[in-house]
C-alpha cells in the first residue's frame, strides 16, 4: 500500500466522523428546536 492510500484512508475516516457528528447535532437540534414531542412519539410509540 502506498503513502497516498494511507492518506486517503485517514481522510475518509475523519470525514466519516465529521459527517456522523453533523448528523447527530442536526437530529438533536430538530428535537430541541421544535418537533420534540412529535419525534419522541414517532420513536417510542
């Protein structure tokens, strides 16, 4: 494996982590911001 493959691997891992963080922040913001009751009703029946 060449050095560029390792660089891209690290970049992909960091990018995936950042996307996951943004997704969680967005979900939490939606719950807190407005539709909290609706989201909890959909999630927990």
